[in-house]
C-alpha cells in the first residue's frame, strides 16, 4: 500500500504554527537568562581590566543556555504534544485539522506512530540532526521542497510520513 504525503503548503502552514508555539515556549523558558544579561550589561564597567573577558564568558554561557533550552523546547513539544493529543498530531496540525486533517503516520503501515518512533523522529531527526547541525538541516529543507514525495530527513530516518486523513477520526 503506497501512501502519499500531505501537500507541502499544508505541512508548511502547520509547521509555522508549531514553530511559533515552540518559540513562545522557548521565550518563556529563557526569561531569567535575559534578565541576567540585562543585569550584566548594567553593571559591567568597560574601563575595568578583564571586563571584555567577563562579557565574552557571559555571552558564551547565555548562547549555550539559549541553544540547550531551544533544543529542549523543540524536542519536548514535538514528542509530547503528538503523544498527548494522539494520532501523531501537533497543535499546528490540530488547528488546521478541520480543513486539512494532517497527522504523522507510519510510512508503511496505517495507524498511529509509536512513542519510540516519535522520539526518533523528533529528538534524533529534527533536534539533533536538522536543528543543531547546519548541513543536515539544509538537506532536509531541500528534500522537503524538491523531492517527489516531499518527505524531510526526519521523516525518512523514522520511516514516517505526514498524511492527510480522509475523515475526522479516520486512520487512513
């Protein structure tokens, strides 16, 4: 049984909604880091010896914290939300559900994607490969745009596909 991916424009719309929610979650998690940087900027005296080193260390710590929190928020969102909502749907897919009925499914067998497959897809594929490494992220974008089926790198790695259900609660 061959299954086809949902159209790219529909997947992109759901991705935009999900990305905005991940950014909001990340922003809420980094509020204390932003306050720390603000305090540092107000108390740092550039005429003091070692001030540049102190500033560089603070910026490095801040960027590291931002990156780790971004990876955590993205992984938590894309692993927990589809598992909690069920049927492989994120909030973006759920909001577009009335019109589009998008969900993540097993590429070979109809049905819901297992939690272990979601973790492989989202943490290993999306977070570790596509978000933290530049070249796999670019390769995934090229695959999504120019391959005949439109599957991304994390879809191929986890053998999943984003499909458009035929009915409200149908599993295809």
